[in-house]
């Protein structure tokens, strides 16, 4: 988790807020998706395909 946070330049409070549903900044989701090389829809559970549409 620490590596993910560091790679995305996010703090632990951001992840905690996202888990609680109180932080829904698209920029934060995009950073995590880019870091994990998957789509934001995959992170949100809207698809089971992690591929990014390019």
C-alpha cells in the first residue's frame, strides 16, 4: 500500500476517505488506475476487464 501511495503521490488519508466514499476526486482514481495500468471503471467494479480503452 505504501508503494502505491508513494507512486501515486497520495497520502493515507486519501485512501481512507476513498474507502469511506467521502473522497471521489476523479484525479485520484485516475492516478491509481494509471499506476496499476488498469481503467478507472475496473477500479470501480463497473467492468471485469482491467484493460484501458485507448
